[in-house]
């Protein structure tokens, strides 16, 4: 029989629960308690205001280059809210909102962005990986964590984040394949912000959606409106439940938009128009969620104002605290720490050499 | 003559080679509309079109693998890897294929490609954006590793690299990109690949460096001359591999003393090979142990500590004094 149809038609669904104006689809509204809803809102505001503050600090030369997240708060928070503290988070480099939700300190982020190794310090009980800059390289680690959790008969799941550009790298495809073959509990969360620096999604893939790539690997794939925190949460919750109960991995494509520059070193005017950005700014995930919460009667002007000033205070305190802490940091010898469990003799010698050299520098400066 | 930064000089080399030869193709991440994150490929897409300046999807292995195929067909691809810290994604394409296709096909398929990548520390960059791992490529037989030290030689060497019949890894010190300007002639210049140059003549001690370390090495030579009348000869390798040691050996036979400077980690670094060559070629002329001023065997620290990590002018000066104090 020539041309027999052996793979049934593939269908990919796109989920949205809040419309562009923030009106909810009652049939799809997930059951989230009010406390959690308000916590999500709080972190959205915190992540947005913190991002703005970081851009300002960078422009003032008080921190180095960093990748802003504005506009991607819903994609990150909706997803990460679906996992437990005992589950694992494997971020790329643009998940500040998710990291804040998981408890990473604002001061810690400022310190890391200031080029201090100390910004990487994490609590012993942490189940979060540090940021990973080489695109897609962290995705296989999530598969390994999940495999190990299975092996140890734990019901932990692993959530890994990456961008649309990452789906072009071999590491992404290899990890997807492994996860499906081994049926490990991984939730692949792709923040499709439609740009990889200057490269638009259309130059990254000819696929209609990123979600459909999951089909080729034999796992469920879903597209969600990434600026709709309820949709992201609903999709993530379903994926987490499946993973936890032994149903294997899921791929979630969150369609969102990088409304700011790639990093503070980037100039988007070279490759995209402001109009497209403005259209996406109107789909601001924060405003849509706010509208929903107001309509639900759990948020009002007074509460918002109170929260805003509380968050301003929190950020200011974090900046002050970070800047005070940084005054006590910067001992050059720290760079030799954490290379190995035990420092090899050659490294000990090199460390002594640098100590001697820096001391000599000091004497020469005094001499002048 | 126009005074150009290294970014502009490299751009000039690409533009002129593309004008002269339609087999020269530029490909990589963000090389088109964005003109490369450091703007080395600025405006090329407007001059030569998207079929010759190719914005690729985000995949270094495919960029280099594709370049190998293009080169085997007879084109001259110049691929940009955005930062050398991401060239490990394409490691196996260079090691297993670019470096061997000529050998494996008994000369039928040469691979005349160039892989350009910024390397090195000193610009307050993020993790993975400051490494100096050129020795990986220098260690691979079949590859050439070229590292210019300023606008003028960068332009000339890039032209030579594009015309070279073999694969060339071309590392650009990102700390040099906009650090200073040099007069660069409009008329095309080349420089032979595989030949070091004397950057400053001297008779008391030989300083050997390449890439971004040439400037501090020259500054150290100047300081030694001004402060204590020491005449240091500075050799700029320009090509790390294949390393032609004849000039180095000749110089050290004359001076009897040598200091090697590089920002790559010390162990198994370029300095180790250079010192071995000098032991082979100039052992009986040495007056003092050879010194190495290098990076350390550690991950390059995040940027607030990178100044302490990098070899500095005073560190080089003190190393020279140590060799002079001997014998
Ligand atoms: C392997 C690798 N290649 C190149 C880069 C440089 N780079 C950093 S981010 C980026 C684009 C990533 O796009 P995407 O995956 O969509 O994530 P986004 O930046 O949009 O969050 C590139 C090319 C890198 N960090 N790693
Ligand atoms: Mg993206």
C-alpha cells in the first residue's frame, strides 16, 4: 500500500484563558486560591519594578550587562508556580521572575550582575540551578536531574526554561529525545519571546509552532498565551501532574514578547520597528492579570497602591543592602575558590604567586 | 590613511574580500541586520545582500558544519561565532572535519574556511564571554590559529586567512576591538600566516606575546627602557599555530633571556610549547630560566576580578627583572 498514512494528523492547541483585555473565560478558569493569586500578582509587580531598577542601575554604571525580562513575567511565574519547593528549577539566563519566586535574593542578583562570583552563592537546600548562559546547554541537565529523581524513587519533577532561539541548538533536540525515550518527569518551558537577539522566530524555524516539535519526540506539546498567567499556570499544572504521576515529559511553548533589548548592550533599533513592540506592550501580562483580579474583586486601587510602595521599599532596601555587602567583597583571592573540592598543589602555588604580585602592585602604588 | 579601530579594520577586510571574490560568504548569528554584536559585519548585508551575509538560526555546530560543506564545494565561508566561549558547541566539526577533510579525502576536499570569534577578558562581560582557549585549536593538527594584535595586522591577516587554502581559526581580542586606532591603508594588504613579527627591537631580553597581550607587553618594554635602560625585544606571534619558532629562537640566542605572556591559563598553555621550543633551540644560550606571565588555572572570574586575573604591565616588568637578576 503506497503512501499509507501511519501518523495520524497532528494537532496542536493554543490555550488562552484571559483575553487581551483581561476578561476571563469562565469555563477554563483554573482553580487557584486567592492567596496564591495575590502572591502571583505581587511577584509580577516585583519582577517588573526590579527589572526597571536593574536597567536604571546599569545605565548609571552601578551594575554590568544583564538581560531584562519585562513582559515575560507571566510566562515565568505561571509556570514556576506549578512546581513545589522540593522540585527542581533549571533556568537559562532570562528567568529573573522565576528565580525571585523560588527565593533568590534581589541583592544576590545585583551582586552577580556586578561581576562578583559571590552572586552565585546559593542555600544548601536549593533545588535551583544557577543561570546558564550557553544557549540550550542546560536542557540536558534537567533530563539528568529527572532521571536521578526517578532512580531514587522520588516524585520530584524538573522544570527547565529556555528561549525560542534555544530550539535551534542540538542540545535542545537531544534533551527532548532523551526525556521522551526515558519518560522522565521534565517540564520543558519555552519562553518564545519571538527574538533571539536580532533573529526573529521566522528565521529560527519554519515550523508553524514550536509546540509541534514535541510531537516528533513523542511527548505532548502545547502552545499557550505566555502573557496570560492563568493559561500558563493551567498548562504547567497539567504537565506537572502528568510528570509526577509517571506520565513523562511535556513541552510548553509560552508565546510572549521581549519588549526591551536583548541585554543592556543591545540596540534593537537596528533590527526591529517600534510599532511591533508597541502592539505587544498593549498585551502586557501585568495589566491583564490586574484587570482579572479587579473584576474578581480581590484587588482594588488602594491595595495596588499599598503593594507598589511596599515593593519600592523592598527594592530600595535590596539595592542598599547589596551595595553595602559589595563593599566587603572583591578579595581577588576568592577567584581560586571552588575550582575543585581540594585545591591541587599547582593551583596553591599560582594563588601564592598572585598574592605576591598584588602585594608588589600595592608597594609600587605606595611608592609613587 | 584612515585611522581605524580593529572593528572597522576587520570590516574593511571582509568588505574588500567580498567585493573581490563572490565565493566569500559571511554567516553566523546576528551577522546580518544587527551587523554582529560587535559590529564587525556592519553594513555588509546592505552591500552584498542576504544571500552572502547569512543570518543563521542559533546553532554553532550547524554553522561550522555548513561552512565545511560550503568550503568543500569551493566557496570561502567566513563564519562568526558570537563569542569564542560558544565555539565548544562546534568543537567536533572543527576537530573531526574541518581539520581533516583534506587529509581524509587525500587532498580532494580542502576546507578553505575561516572561523572568526572574539576571545579574551577585559571588557566587563558575562560568564563565558572572557575566555582565552585558543590552545584547543592550536592543539588540533590541520587547523591554523591566527590572533592579531591591532587594527592593521588584523585587517591584513584576515585577508590572508580568507585566501588561505586551509581552515583558519581567527581569534579577535575583544579588548582590542575599540581600544585604539591605527592607520590602515585602503589598498589591500596581506600578512603571511605562520610568521611572527618583531614588534620592538631589543638586545637584553625577549618578550613573546600575541593578541590582546601584545599591548601590555610593549608597554612593559617601554617602561623598562625608560626606567632602567633595559632593551627588551618584543615578538608578536600573530599566528599561534602552526608555530614558526625560528624568529623566537634567533632572538633568544641573542638576548639569552625570555618572558612569555598570555592570558590563557598557564598549564598546558601556549607558553608551555613556546618554552619547550626555546629549550630545544636556544638552551645553550640561556642566561636565566624562562618566565611565564599568564592567566591562572581557574575559570576566568566574573568581571569585577578580571583585572587581577589578567597579566598586567607591572607583572610583566617584574618577571623581566627576575630574569635579568639571574646570571
Ligand atoms: C551557545 C550560545 N550561542 C550564542 C550565545 C549568544 N546569545 C546569548 S542569548 C542569544 C539569543 C538567545 O535567544 P533565545 O533562546 O530566544 O532566548 P532569549 O534571549 O530570547 O531569552 C544568543 C545568540 C549564547 N549565549 N550561547
Ligand atoms: Mg527569544
